[in-house]
C-alpha cells in the first residue's frame, strides 16, 4: 500500500508545486446568519466587518438575520460582528476559498450589564464552550481542527486526545479515550442534544467506547463542545466525558459538492437549497471504504469493509419555527480465516480462530425549534437509534477441526423524546429546563463454549424493553459584571432496576480582571451499564438486575489567564469520588477497569469505589497570523476499591500525559495556494496490567494473572509523533486539497500479552506501525 499510494501522491504533490501561477485574481464569498443565542431569532441590522482590510469590507444582516459578502479576496480574515445591546464578537482566521462559499452561523448574547465592559477586546474565545450553561472543564472545537491537528485524522476522538486530561485508551490503532482516569465506556456522545450510540466503525469491538474510525465526516461537522467534568444539569448518564456534536446547515444560495478519495474511503458530499425560492437546505455525505475495494487485489485472507452516511435537512419557517431532520449511520463487515497447518500455530486468536462479523450503528432524528412568546425558545426532538452486532466464531481444536466457539446476535436501540425550554426570567436570570424519555429496546443473544469446549452455552437470551427517564433544570444568575453563579439539578429513573437519582449541579465564575478568570464546578453524576450486564444469569436467576447506577462526585477548580491577545493559560485541579461501583464479591474485579469481554457472566454487587484526582495545564496560542501551538500536561492518580475491599491502581492509571503540537500555514499567489505543516508529540505513561501467573498460563495454555495483585505492573512510557501536511489549490470554479496525515511516525508499539503455543510461554506482543492517511478532495 505504501508503494501504491504514498509515492504517486508525493510525485503529484511535487508537480502541483511547480505549476505556474495564474495572474487572474480570484475571490470567494462569505455568507451566513446572525441570531440570538437564546431564541435563535435572526438579528436585523447586525454589522459584519472584515478587520484589517483596505478599503474596509463589510455588510449588514437583512430582515431574517442573513448576510452576504461577495468578491472577498482569498485568505483568512478576522471578522467582527456588532449589534446594539449585544456583546460584540470577533471570529479569528476565517478561511475564504474560491470553490465553496464560507458559511457562518453566528450566535450573539444579549448584554446584561450595559456600558460596563469587562473584557477589553470582544472575541469568541476558543477556550469557551458553545453551550453557555457550561461552567467548568469544557471547550469548543472546530471541524478545521480535526484535520489541522496532527494525529486528528478528521476524527473528534483522536483530536481531543491532545487536550489536557485526555489520553488515548486504545493505543495507536484505536480512538478510545481515557478521560481523567475513567474507562472509555464512560464517554457519552450526543448529536443535536440527543444521546446516540458510539459513532465509530467497529464500535466497541475490542474496547467499549472506542472504535477504529469515526462515522462523522468533516463535510458536515459544525463547531461542537467537549466536556470532561462537572457537567451542566442537561447532561446525564455519563461519568467521564461528553461530546456534544452539531452539524452545520447546507448553503442556502447555491449547490456545492465535494468528492474525496483516500486511504480511509471514497466520499461524496453535496449541499444546497432545494430550489431557488426555498430557504430550506440539504447536506449529506456518503463514504465507502477503500480497503473493501483493494482487499480482493491484495495477497491477504479475510476481508474488511465499511460504509457510512450522514445528513441534515433544514426547514425554516417564521410561523412554524425551524425543523431539522438529521441522521448518521454506518455498517461494518470483517472476516478472518484460521490456519489449518498446526505447526504454524503461534497465537490463539490469529491462528486458531475463524470468524465473520457484521456491525451496524445508526441514529436519526427530527428537531424542532420555535420561539415561545417574545424571549423564550423551545427545542423538541424525536429520535431513533440502533446498534447491531453479529459475530459467528469457530475455533480449531487439537485435531484441527473447526468447532463452534462464540455466537453473538445483539440488537439494541432506543426511541428518544427530548424537550428543552430556554427562558430568561430577567436579564440577570436565565433558566434551561428539560425532560428526556428513552424507550430502550433490546434483542440480546450470546452463546460461548465453556473452556473452549462445545457445545455452546447460553450466557444471555433476552428480548424486551425498558425505559430511562431524565429531567433537569439549571439557572444562570448574573450576580455582578464579574460574578456568575450556576445552579441546577438532574434526575434520572431507570425502569429496569427501578432506581431513581437526584443529582445536584453548581458552578461559579469570577472574572478577576480583564485578563483572568477563576471558576469552580461541582456535580453528582450517574451512569447505567451496558444492557447485557443486567441480564446475566447465575443458577437461572438474574443476579445483576438489582444493580444500582455507578455514581461520582465531581469537583473542579480552574484558573484562566489571557496572556496575550491570542494566547491563554489554563490550570485545573479536579477530584472525582466514585461509589456504588459494580464489583465481584471477594475479588479485585471492578467495572471501573472494564474494557470489553463479550463472554463476561459474573454476578456483581455495588460495593466498589473509585477516586481520580489530578492537575492539568494548558498553554495555547490560537490560530492567528498563520500559526498556532498547544502545550498540555496532565499529572493524575486513578485508584479503585474492589469487591475484596482493597485499594488498587486502576487499569487506566497512566500517571501523566504531555502533548506539544502546533502548525504553520503558508499562503502565496494571492491566496490561491496554501500549504499547511503540522506536528504533534505525545509522551504518556504506559497502561497498567496485573502480574502474570506463568505456571497457570502454561497449564491452561492462555494468559492467567495474579488478580489479587491487580494492576501492579506497568508497560513502558510511550512517545508518539504524528504529522499532517496539507496543500490547497484554489481555482475559479473548484478547489483541490491534498492531505497527508501520518500517525505514529516513530513506530511506537502497542503492547499486550498473549500465549505462544510454539514456545509454551507468555509473550509481550508488540503491534505498531506507521499509519498514513492520504486524501485528495475536489470541491466544486
């Protein structure tokens, strides 16, 4: 694959660099809408100005809050937006291209204390979240950053691994996340405010909460939020982190298309209005795996394929409000053949196992926004999601005969209703109250061969439904121009276990001076387990149906300092105290350490505890004048108490994680050619493991551990280097972009243990190689 793709791509890249520049000036268009952040109503007469332009380029919004600036020279601009009675905004380094119009969705916040300017320079601070109710451990990210950040490879999960408090939980080949010492399974994903299943290809296959490749396309992503602790009251059923993802709307004035080819797939995206007289738009993207096309040509056995689709249809009406139809879905397939030459057997899974697997995940919804009265807004969503796994596995016995070994046929889904009311009771008090109802459906069947000896024994065989009801209310009080207080409560009821929680949330923000801010956040949070855990039977009884939700107190104290105009320093200390954690009685096992085990069938009790605490530092220069950098450091400790009442380090207690990343963008030929160079270095502690019982491993021909000494050992620290190179050519009618995104340039190894049949010994298996992601996109 290196020869087929990398070298021709570099060759073409060099040719492009030598092409003569055209002398004809080219330009682009900036359009968008300016709305009230609370009501989503268009602001008439808002002023939009491109700073540092001569002569000054500017315009104003029309009666719907829309604006358009044509014939804008190519390049990046700082855009200032002002409107009487609202806080001014400056958008930094907005990119203008030739083929695709630049679409901006600008939300402005009404001034509370008029005439009392607290921040010297108006701006959108990229350290701040989009959700104005978030008060601690949260920030926004842009779709451009998922490509620009080295190692991001257009994936929100991989991109945020550079943030403080976050590290990779799946090595170099998985995008699972360890957030402040918590298991990847505790990360929640939301789309338009609705909880959705893990949105990855091969989701949860080897690590619950992780996958191989995101379903999200950067053709649709809009600015979104990532939260890591002390979530506002609207977020429930999550312990570690929350991705609050948004899709942008399609171009309202013309149809635009993008075709892309690369290692990770063939893609086509399209957007635009339905017709010339409509203000309703569509936007969709479809991707089919390149590997599915290439594998029949490669000298390999087995198969690997995937495809996905995502879309948003946006209907706008002054009378009926705004209706958004959205969705995302993916399908995966993989198979592997066994090795029938017994002399070649080395490792169990790779040589004695034959399997065929199909997986699918999807979510679709209808979201309606409407103005209630003069200053309140109501958002209501109805959505459906599905998660499907089919796995048929056989194993070669000692006579080299395939025998049934594992069968998984799991289908789960939910029908969700969610309604949220934003209402200002005064200029000093904003309240957000909502309710969410999830009708959970499941059809679960799991069979496994005990001790690898047929026949298959049934672990789970259940069909039915349950309910998860959530309610929240949160208020934001402006006490003074410098002090803001947040108070709220979240409650959820899980019908299967008949448990109800009441979870207080609170936060305080104190603007100490023009350049610094102090914040504090607290929240009690809870989360249910994967549904299959509740249906495990012991002696024909559902021993886990009594399980309570795992709960955690989150405390966080943060300090923000604006060092310079585009540079900030942020320091946070946090503490998380977990309780009611499911554990196995008289054992070191805890669900805190759970990654993935499809055959898990143990009885659990809520006697476990956990604690995570640490210090995080972020020093960041936002993209400006063609360059940016981000330096993050995290030092933390993660411990748990098992069913034996002893305290241990958790599996995810890596101890520390440090990241240095940055990039430079070069533009010439009046912005028609743009070259971007980006790099990232990550230094993280190794994952923990329990000492190996070599005698037991030899007797059972599989890896056995001294579980009474859980996670005493630690793999070596890891040094990972990623790089991204982009080259863009703007023509009058189209834009071409080459992107070479390389992960793991130093070939750092992912380490694990496996039993070697040839040596009758437990090996440290080292897997790791350079992952080049090469893409070419054509926008027209």
